[in-house]
C-alpha cells in the first residue's frame, strides 16, 4: 500500500494496528482492546510467514484470534490484574482510631450537612447525630466512605 510516496507493507499495517490497539488499552483500560491488538499481531505474524496472503484470510484470522483470546483469557487476566478485595468493609487504607478525640473545625449540623474535624493532621468531612459547634471536641465512632462519624463529648459537671 502506498501513501504519500511511502510504501507500507500489509504486515507493517497489521503490526501498527496491533500496537495502536494495545496502546489505547493502556490509556483506557477495559481489557478488551488488548486482545484485538494481539489478534492484529498474530495476523501480522501469519502474513509474514506467508500463511495469510489475501485480505479475506487476514480478516478471518484477525477476528478469530482476537475473539478466541478475548473469550479464553479475559476472565483469567482480569482476576490476575485487578486483584481481589477480601471484604467490602475492609477498604479502609489505614487504622481508624475509634474513640479518638478530635477538634471540630467547622460546625457539624445534621440539618445543614457535613462539618469538618481535624484528624491525623488533615481536615476531614464529619457528620454526627446532633449539632457540634466549631471549637468543641468530638469522639470518632466510625467512618462512612471518606466521612468520619463523630459524637459530641459530653462535659462532666
């Protein structure tokens, strides 16, 4: 094939297509395009070896090899590459110190939404069942996503 006075072989075009599919898979990972990229590379190899000489046989090899690789390997590779999560509640990346007393930086009002507390040197969204004014202290009782659940510390008389 000749484009702008440059001649491209069919093998080169299949190889380029395969590399392009694999590159796009790296940018948008869904673990599908890589198999079509591998199918294009298989087609390029068989074309170099002279097994697929015409476009129809190349397209058949491309589709069959891509789909075979996709159906045979995707499930295995997806498990291998993405890993597993032991427990949905085990997503926490650090040990939350339940019972730790933290300062309330922004008032926590259940009617208005989330407030702010300072925990481990960082400001965190916080929610509570009752109003807690800024400047008071609260006790951590749990966590929901990235929001700390706190309760107001009752002052002893």
